[in-house]
C-alpha cells in the first residue's frame, strides 16, 4: 500500500532532471552509508571511516561527490572537518530505501 500520493504528471523537466541527479549522487553503497550515519548528526571523516569500515581516501572521495551535489555540508573545526546533511529530506529517502531493501 502506498501512503503518499504521486506527484502531478506535469512536473517540469528541470525538476525531474534535478531528482535524477540526486538519485545518481546517492547511487553508491558507501554514499548511502555516509548519509545513514549523518542522519544522526554531524560526523568527522575518521568517525565515518571507523563506522563504515572503508579507507579514508574512499570516504573523502564519496564526501566530495555528496558535497558537490549539495547533499552534505562541511564545516572546518581546527584541523578536522565535520560533515552534516544539508537537510533531512535526503536522510528520509535513504533510510526508507534501506528499510525497503530489508523487507
């Protein structure tokens, strides 16, 4: 049973393109993991490395994609950078997709 109504069929092409780019930016298990971790609050790269079990260069590469797509923001604090989600909408999409995959 679907609990949300579908969008109007007359969505502008620009809106559909933007949605497609968002989904493309999320199309990686590592990036989904990053968004899942950031859904609970800001994290530093070393925290994401420890939680996700992947290398620091790989996490940094995926964070760059997420920053370019404006899904995450970076805030420098002394020698480290803390990453946070730009808004909670993307977290809902990712968490719903993970729950759906577990069913």
